[in-house]
C-alpha cells in the first residue's frame, strides 16, 4: 500500500483494512505540513552511514533530508544536522544537481 502526498507516493507497511484506515488517514493529515513545501530531489544520492540521502526540504526553520535506509525503499524525513556534516553537505551540493 502507498500513502499519497501532493507530489509523491510513499510505500507503507500497513495493510489496507477498515480498522486501520482511520488511523492511517489521520497520521497522513497530521504529518502533512500545512504550508506547501518545495522538495529538491538530488540527481545523485549521497551515501552515508545510515543509508542514502535523496532529497532536501525546508520546514519552517528546519532543513530536512530524505533518507532511505539500507535494505528499505521507504523515505524517512530527518533533520539534516543529525545525519549530515557541513562538509558532507557542501560535497553533496557540488556532486549533485538538485531539481524539483
């Protein structure tokens, strides 16, 4: 099953059933930011210890990166400072062409 967002669909481990559908819809509404956010997808993913970074977005004053853990195909948005150093960020910026 996939969770549909404005500009992407993300694989979900939950199965479709009437019982968990209400909680799934509620969690999507709560996790979807009220303001439209712009996601910049990387042309080249950056491999780090935790997996691969494939995108960047700005939520309020917090910069988040899209992390795909090893052995998974799910995107998890994490605060950039927790997984990325300034040096890694500058190298990733030089190596990758970010697009919409």
